C-alpha cells in the first residue's frame, strides 16, 4: 500500500510539472522549459543531498543513474516539444507508454505481480494504446506526425529513465535521484551549448521554471522510494499516470475537450489503478 501511495503522489507531481512545462513551452520554447526545470531540479536535489549528508558514494548506484539521467534529459526535451505542437490530451497518453518499459523490465527480472494487479496493468496499458489511435485515425499533417514521433521517442527514453531510478534506488534513493537529475541537466547544457537551440529566458518565466523543477525533484524522490517498497512492474504503472493528471489540468485550466475514446481510455486507466492498488 505504501508503494502505491508514493507512486501515485509521484504521478501527481510529474503530471502537474508536465502541465506547467507544456504551457511554458508554448509561451517561450521547449528548451527553455526543459533546461530551466532540469537545472532547478538538479540544484534542489544536490542541496538536499548535501544537507542530509547521508549518501555513500556507490558506483552501483551512480552508473545507472547517470546514464538514465542523460537519456531522460533528451526524453524531457522531446516531450516538451510534443506538448508545444499538439494538444496535451493527445500527447499525454502517448507519453504514458513509458510505463511499458519498467513493466517489461520487471517481468524479465523475475517479478510476478498478482492476478488482480496484472489485470490492472493490462487495463492501464490498453487505455494508453487506445488514446493514440484517435490521432492516427485523422489525416495526419507533417506537424501532427512530428508531434506524435516526439512523444513516442520521449516515452521510450523516459521509460528507460524509470528503470535507472529503480536500479540505483536500491542503494541510495536520494543519491540516485540527485545523480540522475544532475546528469540530465549537464547533458542538456552541453547539447544547448553545441546546438544553440532557441532559449528565451525572461523574469516572468522564473516562477514557472522553479515550480517545474521542484515538482520534478519531488516526483523523482517519490518514485524512487516507491520502487524500494514494491515491484517495479506495479510501481512503474502507478508512478507513471502523470499523463492523466496533465490531461485533467488541461481540461480544467485550458478547456481542452476530450473525445469519447479519450474518456474510455481514462476509465480504463482509472480501473487499472484500482485493481493494482487493491491487488
């Protein structure tokens, strides 16, 4: 039960962060939201790490966290670019496909969730797949195809990042998260220095960037802690329901409208969460 609660809180933090980042990406650029959020998350986690002084440097924790952070950093940029191109109600469920990666990884590693939990995982993943069919059924423009491609690549990268958090979190959750986010921030800084993407920093964006970064840091800590109390195949799904949170914010704040297929997918995801939690 504790793992489920921590994972759901991680989903809420990630989903809220994605919503704020998507709005900011439209106001400025995807790189502004991604880089600003990653730097804030990294600095806040390193400060917390230094304040607690509880970490023990372990290559077993640092290696997967650093690699996962670098891959996840690119995933974040792709996600924000997709959010800037398409409605959040379209992008978010595709991003939820990242939950497939830790489910597959956990199963290969020998984890065996209960029957009810497996039913819940299946419901949640079917909901994720259904939602993307709505956009593919339309006559896709190059603009739409690019946004879907960015979202799919982002889901893969972010799924690998979740696996890295699990691997490193077994040694030291806080050190793992701080290392991953620092690696992500440094990777994006190097790429930004070489590629010189459009970055637009202005004073009124600072509160949004701070909120994005702090929510990312909180979500990472919550998810990594959840993996130490439960199976990755289960936590990976509950901890990656953030697209549903992002969609809820988009409907409530931006008045985005959901189609019938999106509503059905949301019901399946919700049913899946109930099954996983009760199982």
